[in-house]
């Protein structure tokens, strides 16, 4: 067999494999009766809104929806999957990564229960101290919410959109579907590689593995689309304004575009393109929202619950050292009407920490604006003191440090600063 013929064989077989791996790329919504959560339905078929054609098509599922308080039988593969996650949850429960704030935890559990309805008691919420935008739902009901996500949603409805998406993964048992799909593709890969070795073409094994891996990631993207659709329906059922969902992606796209370069992370390869996701969410949400008076955004509830923690979250963000991305995030917070004095202070911190030639004057400008826009964080005085001290303006530095320590006498760095200025408390 010539090299050209061998390549033709690879292309033909790869096409067959990929054809068998394709899944419907639509956004799933239960259209039979959106007043009932799609997770409650026992049917194996729901309708699919295809964002590219605006038409509805039936979609058959291999795996049934999860039912409240349901656990897999011990002899099944799914039980093994749950066991692994149960072990992970045991470690997570005592992990230093947890952001353990009882009031915040209770608030997030309330929102989760409003979205999850009858599945409320099956879901356990953990807040993970991590500055990146992320949330994840495990097959056993473990829901992780990263603090970076809480910095990037602007109201309760937007938070509910993310939680609804994750609960959609849980209800549709996507982890089990993914495991089945990977196992089937792995088997196909082995068969194909054996055939190629028999034909004397082992050099094409890497190509086959890439094809299989790509199809697995594509399957993951379809899961994301399906979970988005379920999230919208769950939002509607809970009385939230579904048109808030796409705004999360509007903001994330702005952050992404403000940063330098792209990303090749697995997260993005397994998720639909952000623009596609945003546009589809907006279109489907508008349809679900028609003739609906349930337009709850929950803005004041969300901001009251999160406000006391936002300063710490912003500090974590600035510690990443991603100047342009953080600058865009702060701009979004200003546009969103979050506490102006706090946001302006962190703009100042952004420039102070970068400390390029023209940054320190800009930092001082933002500190001044923050002081005239409300009550800024006490740390503003410490930051000004550090700048004065570095510039040799010792008296002005001491004045700023004293103002800081007056507002925060029990600050963790209080002893260090008293020692620095040569004074005692």
C-alpha cells in the first residue's frame, strides 16, 4: 500500500469515527411545559432549540435525567464515579482552599435552592478561595463556586444563570454521559490503531489520538450548550430575568479582549465560543421571557450579600498581576454601579502595584477621587503612606499611616507600621 493510499485510509476511517462521535449542537430547553423543571420529566426526549436555525428538533438521550435523592446502584460504573467524587469532597471539606464565611455560604445555598427546587437537599455548596471565574458541579451533588466568579456577576439573576447551568450538568448526568462517550471512543481508538499497525501505518497513531481527543472535547461543548439551555429554563421557573444570563458573557468577553493574547486551555476547548454562547443565551432568553412578569434581577440582595467580601476578592485579583484584564474588570464594576469609592481605590492600587514610570501619579489621582466619592477603604491611607515613604516624604507618610491605624487599630500589619514610623500604639 502506497503512502498516499495509507493516508486515504486514515482519512476515511477518521471520518467514520467522527461521524459516530457527533452530537447535536443545540441548546436544550424543555418546551412541553416550562413551568415544570425539565429535570422532573421522566421522558427521554425533549425539544431542542437550534440557535443557528431557530427551529426545534427532538433529541434522544442515552442517559435518563437524575431524580431527587437518587443515587446509583452500587454495581454500576456510575457508582464508582460517585465514590471518587465522594472521596474528593471529604478532602475538600477540610481544605485550606475553602472560603468559609457562614453568611455568604447561607446566601449562596438559598440561591441554589431557589434554582434547584426539589433537588435543593441533594446539593452541597462549597465556596473556593480562587480569583478565577469558575464553578463546577460534580455528579454526587457537590457544587463549587469560586470567589472570582462572585466578583464577575453583577446581580442575583446572573449568579442564578451560572448556578442553573451547573445544575443542568448535574440533572442531565453529564459526567456519566462523558464517561460513556470517552470509553466508547477509547475502544474505537484501540481498534483503529490495531488496524493501522496491521496495515503497516503505526506513524498515524498520533493523528488518530488527536482526532479522538478532539471529538471528546466537542462532546463536552455540546454538554455546555445543553446545560446553558437548562439553566435558562431553571432561571425562568425560579422567577429570574433570563435576559441577565448573556450579560455575564458580555463582560467576560470584554475581559478576555482586554488581556494580552489568547488561551489554549482545555477549559476553552471544551466550551462553546464565548460569542456563540452569549448570542444563543440572549436569543433563547428573549423567547422564554415573552409575556412573563417574573423579571427579578435580585441586584440589591446580591450586593448586600457580597459587598463585605468584594475588597478581598479584588485584592486577590490584583495579586495575579494581569494589569489590562484587571483594569477592564474594575471598569465593568464602575459601569455596573458598584461602590465607587472602593472601586476607585483599587484602580489606584492597580497602578501602584505595577509601578511603571507614570503609574504613581495616576495611583494618587485615583486615591484622591476615591476619597471624594464616599468612604474609601481604610487601606487607602496605608497605600498613600507607602508612596510618601518611598518618595522620602516621611512626615506625610506618618500622617497617612496614623490615619490608617486609627481606622483599623487591629489591622494585621499594625505592629509593623507602628515600628516603621518609630511610634508605639
